[in-house]
C-alpha cells in the first residue's frame, strides 16, 4: 500500500462484488479521510448496503481491496464499528437495552471474562450520549423504531472505534431520534472519528455529510459534498427524468 493510505480512514481500490453472475459493485474506488461524515447515496439496487458489507468482509470480493488506516479489516477490526439495518436483528431475543449495548464491549473484553464496572460505565456513557438511559431496563422487543436505532448506535459507541459504518441509521425513526443520531454523528466527527452512512434522503445530504459517494453499481462521484454532490452527478446516478427538489437542484 502507498504511504498515504495510512492517513486514510478507509480506501477501496478496484472493489468488485457479485451475487452469482450478477455484478452488484464494479470497480469501486474511493478514499475517505479521518474526521468526516460520508454519505453513500444512490438509487435502489445501486449496491449501497452491499458496499458496507464488502468493506468489513460480510460480502466476498471478486477483486479489489479494502483498507482502514492502511490495514486490512481483519488487522484493523477493533477500529471499525458496524451498525446494521434494523431488519437484520432478532428483536424478539429476550434481552434488555442495557445488556444489548454492553455486548458491544465483548470484542475488547473477550468472551470468557465477565463485564466489570469499567464495561458497565462505558455502557452507561453510551446510553447517555443517545439519550436512552431511562430505557436501559426495557426489553428490546418493546422499543420503537427510533429507540432501536439509538440502541444500535449506543452499541457501536461502546466499542469505541475510529470508523463507524451505519446502514440506513434514519430508517423508521421519528424526528427526535433522527436529531439525536445526527447530534452524535457530528460530535464523533469533532472527536476525529469517521462516519460512513448509507443514506436515502437527498434533501439532508448537505446538512448531515461532509463527503459523499454517489453509487450506481460503480462510482459516479466521490469526494467533498461541494464537489461531488452536483446536479450533473445526481442525474448520472438517478437518471435524467428525476428532479431533486430540496437537494438544491430542480430539472
């Protein structure tokens, strides 16, 4: 890897992935510096969730590479946190919000050690950051959509990674939960952390993100929002027939 790769929070080179014979991602190249919020946007079927999964090895690559701070995901796995979609979780599993969040400490704790006061303190701090301390004893199956997403986020926070990968963090949430999640994302950014989110709402890209990757199987554009999130690039990603009211563009 080149010497500049160690300065990048995440970098992909020629990343290609497929389900069977059907390419889902083709020759994906982007570079993400530390300390930014990057939104991955694109039409349905563009490969956004697949890209997140490929970054952390949950989707095998046909070719190409992924690095975090100049290392493979396996080498840097404790520096990378992952927040999956709500539908990927069994919400009937009998556990409380507190215990679900504390499970995020197991990676550093090890499976054969019992959580100590240190892990419990980390869990309380994470719950406080997402404004969920009052629901610590609630069963996860009793949570609303927004409360579930905040629980997911707290579990990622308690891992204390340097890069956060979030798959549709605003899906099915109310306005209060969305505001709370954005506040945490921007606070993490101020602490030098990197946040990569799959995002659908084009009207909030400029408010929430510093960087953006426009995806349509391959990369349409990637970089700072002011450079990559343009009318021309949006048309290339979504098609000429679409309008982008609220994103700053109207055809």
